C-alpha cells in the first residue's frame, strides 16, 4: 500500500512541473512533429498535412492574440 502511494506521489510530482512549463509554441511544435510523422508513415496525405500545418499556424497566431 505504501509503495503504491509513493508511486502515485512520484508521478504527480513529475507531472505538475511539466504542465507548468507548457507553452503554445511547444504544443504547436509537437503538433507539427506529429503531422510530419503521419506523412512519413503514410497515415496522412501531403495535401492534408499542409492544411493541418496551416491550421496549427493559425491557432498559434490566434492564441498569441488572446488576452492574458
């Protein structure tokens, strides 16, 4: 029981700082990386990937214009 509680506490301690450092730019880079991977593995067509990348760019621009 104590081991399980210690494990849960360790996971929570590692997860909280990761969320605190999240940025829109990092999330956009991660989305673009996933789109590129999808094209390489033939899960996405290149035309679709171009549209998705444009959507990520627009979302990033819109997020930067939001009030804090």
